[in-house]
C-alpha cells in the first residue's frame, strides 16, 4: 500500500464550513485497519431529502442494493436520516451474509440514532469478498451519535480513505434566492474504479431546501461531466456510490423551496453544485493509484458529444497512451491508435493532435513544423493535456485520467497478499 | 526495448518444412534497426490464391489500405505474387506520403520480381507517424529476388520482429484427399495490440489448391477463436494484418482443387489450419510485452458465446486482474468486478470462480472450503487459468492474455524517446 502523498495532491485545502442540519462523527471500529478511523456517521435533521447514483456494475455490493431500495421508497423522514460509511471492507460479493450485514448495520444505527432502519443509508469500501462483521458496530454507533458535531469534515474525509493518499473535500457557497446556502462534498477514490480496496464513494451535503426529485435530477445531470468523465484504469467498482443530502435548513433563513431542477432560481446553485462534483472528481484523478501526472483528454470535432466521449475514454483508458505519458513521451502515434480502436467515426487524414497546446500531428501526418525539444519540455509538466481534433462535426468532450506507472503495478500486484 | 527472451517462449521450435511454390529471402535495409534484418520477401508461384483479414481500426496504416484494395480485385496472377514485409516503421498515419511509399515499394518489388504492382502484398510494422523512406528498398529487392529460397522460414520469422523476444513459427502437415499438404505460418506480436513498434502481423502459406473465396472464408472463421481471442493490453493496432497464401502446388501431386470452405474433403485441413493459427496466437500471448505468466480466461454458463466473449475480454483486459496475476494473488474479487463491468447478463449470486481448477468462490461468496495455501502455490505457476461459471446458459468462450508487470510499463514508458 502506497503511503507517500500523491505529488498531484491539491496544495490548497479549503476550510470546510458547517452545514445546518448535518452532524458528523468518526471512529475506529477495527474493520480492517489498525490505528486509524474507519467508520463515518453523518446525522441529518428531519426533513432532509436524498438523491443517489450508483455503479452500473451487474454485480453491485450489498450496500449499493440497500441504498437503491431506500431511494425507491424515499420520503423525507420526520425523525431524520443517517449515513454510515465504513472503509476496509466493501461488503461486496458476500452473498446472503452481505445482505444480513447491511441490515444489521442499519438496525444498530437506527437504534442508536432513534430513527427507522429504512432511514439509514450505507456505503462500504475495501476488500471484496470478505464477510463484513457488522457486530463490530455495536456500541460504536452509540458513541458516534453522542459525539456527532457539525465541524468534523476533515475527519469525515479521512475515515473513508482506503488507498487514497490524501483526503478529498470541496465546498462552495452560493445564493439561492437572496439567501446564502452551502454545498460541502467529500470523496474517496484512488480509482473511479475497483482495486479491491478502493472504490469511488462521494457524499455531498447542502442546507438548500430542494425536493428529492429535483435533487436526483441535479445529481444525475451533474455526474455526467464530472465523476463519469474520470477514469483511472477502466475498472468499474462494484461499490461506486454518490449520495446527495439536502437538509433544507436554509429555508428558515428565507431560501425558497425548490421542487424542480429546471427552476430558474436554481441556476447559480446548479453551477456551484457541479463545481463541487468537478472538484472532487479531479481530486480522484489526482490520486489515481501510482499517478504522477494528471491527464486531461479533450476530443473536438467529433460527430456528437457521445462519440467524442467514447473516443476520449478510448484514449484515456489506453495502457499505451498512459505509459507513454509516464515516460514523458509525446507519442501521438498511440493517440491515433486509440482513436482508431474506439470504433467511432474518424477520418485519419483529418486528425490533428496537440500535447499541452503544441500541435504534433495534422491532416493525418506528423506536423512538419513541430519542435521535438519544445514538446519534450512540455511533457515534463505534471499536468498533460492531450487534445485531438477530428474535423468531422461539433461534438466535444473532456475526460480526466492519470498516467500508468510502475507504482500502479506495484500497488495492485503486491496488495492483497 | 526488452532483449531478454520471454520465460514463456516455447521450448519446442518445429523444423519448418519447405512449401512448393513459396520462396523466401530477408535482408537488412536499414529502415530503423542496425545489425539485423528488417525486410522479408516471399515469392509465390503463378496460380497462388490470397486471403486476408485486417485491423478494425478506423485509422488503418497505408499497407493495410493497399492490401485491402488488392484483395478487392483479387485474381490469381499468371506471373506470381510477392509479399514484402518490413519492420521498424509501420507506415501508419503518414498521410499522402504513406500511400506514395506503399506504391513505391510495390513498384520496386514488381520490377525486381517481374510481375505487376497489383500482384504485390505489403505489411509494415514499427513506429507510427514517421515517414517510411521506400527508396531504401531500391537495389535491396533485386538481391532478395535472386536469393529467394524455399527453406528460409526462421530467417523470415526473425526479419519481421519488433519488440518480440522470440520468432514465432508453426507448421502442420495434413491429408487433402490422399495427398499430404503443408501449412506453415509465421507471426510477430508483442501485443495483438499497438505499442508503437509492435503490431500483430501473421502470414500463413500452404501448397493446398484452394480458391481465394474458400481461403477467405477459412481465414475469417479461423481467426475468430485464435487471433481475435488474444489480447495483451486491449490496444488494437493500426496495422494488424493476417494474410494466407495457397500456392496450389499440391494439385500436381493429386490434391483435389477446393472451391468451397464447406467442402467435406477439407475437414482435416480446416482443423490443421486452425491449429496453426491457434499456435501462433498463443505464441503472441506468450510474448506479450513484459509477460511473465500466460493467462487463459474461460467463461462458461453465459447466455451466449458472444456474451461469454465480452465477459472474458473484460476479465482479460482488466488492469487490476492482470496486476493481481503478476503479484501471484488469486484475487477473485477483481474477477467479480470485471464480470460486473462487462455489462452482460450476470447474476452475482450464481457466480463461481476457479483459479487453475481450484474453486475460490461459489454462489456469490467466498468458497468456505478453499485452502489459501493451495491456491497460493497454484498461483506461482507460469500458466494461470481463470474460469468463471455464470450459471445462466450454455455460452462458453476462451481468451488468452498475459499478466501486467512493471516491465510492461518500463518497455512502453521508456520506448520511443
């Protein structure tokens, strides 16, 4: 397991403000790790609405199934809600005992928090296939409930880490009507992806009064160009979970109640909300296992945005492109290969490729005017932009990834055993 | 560039018999490498038929486009055919100059061999995006024509290597009617895939008298479970080329002329032909860049063979599965992840997973009876079989790959610069 902090870690960590209606606590329940916290409790006041998006895996974890069932019959609870997240064990591919562990965790939490089990949301991250011993939460949850406090955001971001090398937080403040509302988010990554101890989890909280339906719509559209546009290694987790909670507490300070995502009063909020998701998603890419360079893949001139996305993902997931970036090699031939294998409309003789703004290929051949020394220097940067223009239409998209280093192989080859 | 021979190289290299109607020669034309051969000429007697399958890349190389055009108006030539293969430069993404280089190579060869440019087949492998200086073939081809001889099979396999660590040859002898016919094949790999100096090329030759149409049909069906079932790193080359040549010389010894692939007299030949393709394809997997383990992925119980193929490819292309194999870790949780992300029908609670015959997971959870020590020992083997049974239907498929090692990253990160 890598312990050195990623060289791409943000240097500027924001002060996380409190959000009315949200209280947090963390503890060391000894799920797997020693000497660190591994369980997070978030208590949400009565009236809080919830939305969620989850992995598209056909083999999702027990907590993902649990949350989907809760959202299906979602209602705003009179007694409040709770979110429990543990790291160290994903409770995935654990069969019947996995469902029982999820139920037991919810029961223990409901009892401690004084609400119903159906008001509890769960997420787990860590090893796949090992039974989760939920009895370890006995007693721990009672303590967490009594310790919960509005300021523990950094503690919360720490408790959900697995192979992450830094905690991921983001915040924004924005006007809703004439009232300032706050959006806080935390995430864990190390992949969007599923190394067996790293799954993508993220939780976003706001005091804005937004109905569950509107919040779900916001979340679904917000994720498309943020979390869904990040890839570390193309491996989709069984546990990917992004939950959003809106306590509505800002309503008491005059914020209007929003029931439609298309409400014009929500415009600034939508932008800020997406900004928080984008910030967290970029931090996930910056903490990709073994990452030494953040890679932004831009595809322009495709026949559609969907086509541009497929080509951008093909480039971003190509082991040969990613190892070339690790080797600081502006290997545009591999970018051509990745464009070609995507199966989307592309005309070789119209392609141009740029690395950090320097055009290295145009009209289907090497750009005769490009300066190898200039490009080599640019490739030493720790942020690399690969832009491909197809010259076919107006489709554009952007995907974030990182390079593929020997460290990635070491982390994932030496890991479980 | 790796120079040590892959530990997975076959220990048994066959003696390659001559094939009537095929003569071979190699030379060092100085395309890119120093001190080694980099051009192969195969001369094929009048009456030879040709078939070919190529990369599905939307950005194919100039030689791929050249061969496709030749096959489109294929006819059996009265003056014979020639195949010219060079290593060191793929003549891919070279624009108009690439097409000119292909044409010039064909013209030089046609003049030297006394046939038409439209009777010349071309393949190139090596760096993408660098202009190929075909004038280097001037003079060289004349010498090759005069040196061509029926026995130079190992020389031929050597001349087409790039990052390959061993030459790849296979042979079979089989009865067609009452006459013995021979099938010889050579290949280069290091990927099925496109590191910028490794593309998959393979050439198969036989003296059996088979029409072009029947040969094309044979080749198309033969490739499905052989070359198309191999993946090193999911990166499809711009230059993948597999050509088959049938000289028909065995006709003079009494072999029946075959004009339909479904001809019952062809049954043993079809089996032997596929055997040669399968042998070469496995050698490609054994020489995957940085490979230390050959990995056979078997999926059973899928809803169809096509579904089994998609799931097998998802497992075989997963960086996390491949790094786990490199780390000798029977990490079945990552196999579950790869099944889940394939998007094909799968029921988590019906899955079973085996490593080298040892069941480690069943019915959606860890197999309680599996012995970690026994599995750990099995994982030290240099051939690893991952079998997944889905329990849904009768669809079965098999894909070959190799592990993902630090050496792969080193080869591809340090390569071009």
